[in-house]
C-alpha cells in the first residue's frame, strides 16, 4: 500500500476524471450555445462544476484526505447524471468515490 502523501494511481485517476468532466462540460456548453437548445445551467453546472470539484478534491487528497474526499465525492455525484448515458463514466466516478473514501478513512487524523 502506498503512503497517503504519495501521488499514486488514485491521484492521477482523479485528475483524469476531473479533466474529462471539464472537457465534456466545455463541449456541451458550446453545443447548447450554438444550437440554442437550452439547459446551459444544467450542462455547465453539473459537468464543469463537477469537474472543478473533482480536480480540487483530488489535489487536496494527499494533504487533507477527508476534506479532499468530500469535495471529490460531491463533484463525482454532480457528474453522474449528465454522463449516465455513457455507462462507463458513471462507473468510473463511483470507483473514484469508493477508492478515495477508503483511503481517506485510513488516513490518520491531523489536529490543527
């Protein structure tokens, strides 16, 4: 098992998924603006907002595991609904929630 401060596969996996949500959010935002279909708040809020939260939470995981986990989990939940049609992305987001949560619970509690 790797040290909690090491940047292992979970850290890179979280960065990948956060960037994936940001890219999907940018693509959907452009599509909505060009087509005039509506739903800009939904697509931008869930995909871009979720992607930002996943990235911020992932970057916090090594230093503040519990805070990083909570932010990562909220971002993953935000990204679940708009990516549900892909089938694989929601599964990847749930895996990130489970793995980062299990690591956060094993990490020692720091006071101060």
